[in-house]
């Protein structure tokens, strides 16, 4: 079953607990941490994640768009995040970091910006619980989906099948009712959606609709059929 992770970047930051409640039934809550160095935007840090983890039952999917994730990621696990995604472009020692995140009890995930290829990281995949393929340049919500990322999603799904891995494949950026099916067909199974969820009249209904579209699109895909 595909999973949906609504991004609170498109929510009202003054009412985060209510905004989490508004997407009741979603699989994860996607929390975009930006430091104004790795990306040209600044959002929130450990104390906010700590409070949000206490305020909702939905597990937190923390996407760290920050420099020096080797130093900071463990603190986000301690703050209560269920999944931590670091960017490989920023990590000094991705294998050591993934192992540390897992050892502390969270799912370990690695993200690739649009210009970063997957192939050099084939041997690292068994160290991860999820791989995030960015479908926009990280930094802002509401950007247009990059179709040119679909071949990378497909190639990553082929690597997951080749090595018979239990690795989730997440996409983030411009995912909406009009792009989610392409992502699902190509091999994604965890979908971040910010503006498509929080811009909707009924965010919980938008989550259900996205999940249904993804489920239908992946039902006949080669990669889902084999499993
Ligand atoms: C962008 C963030 C995304 C963002 C997605 O850098 O990583 O999670 O919130 O927003 P939408 O779904 O509006 O493209
Ligand atoms: Zn994100």
C-alpha cells in the first residue's frame, strides 16, 4: 500500500498540532528542516520537532535539508522523529550516520537532490530504510514537479529489485493528483505532498485521494507485480 506523508511546510506554523490533526489517517507527517545554508530557506529545529512529536500520534518523517547532518541527525531522533532523512550531498559519512540513526531507533533515509545520481550509492542501499528522490530543487514548497526525475525513480526501483531490498522509495516536490500516478508507476511508494494536501479544502480527503491514485497506478506496475 502506498504511503502519504503530508508536508507541514505548507501548513500554518502557528497551529501545527491542529494541522497534524487535519491530516488524520496519513501515514507520516513530513517535517522539512532547513538551515539557510544547505538550502536558501530557514524553517524549524529540534525544539519544534520535540513539541510536535508530543502533540500528534502520526509518526514524524524529518527531512533534514541542513549542513552537517552527521552532527544534528541524532538529536532529531532523540526529539521523537520516527524517520530521519539526511542529504547525501551534506553528509560526511553516510554509512556511519545511517547506522547511528538506526541504532538510536529511527528509520534511516538518504535523499538525493535532482542533480545527484543514484548509481554511486548502489552499495549503500542495504544500510537504508528509505531513499528520497527529490523531484524539485529542495528549499521551497509549491514548485513544479520535475518530470526528468522519472528515469531516476525507475532506475532506483530496479536496483531495489535487483538486490531484493526492503527499501522504501520516497518522492518529494510537486507531488499532486496530476503527478502522483507517474511517480507510482515509475516505482515510488512513499509520497510527500505539501501544497496538494494543505492547499485542499479537506486535507484528510486529499490524502485519501492521493493514496488511492498511487495504489491504482502502482497495482499494474512491473515492480509491484513481482512482490
Ligand atoms: C521542498 C520540501 C518539500 C515541500 C514539498 O524542499 O522538501 O517537502 O514541502 O512541497 P510541495 O508538495 O508543495 O511541492
Ligand atoms: Zn521535504
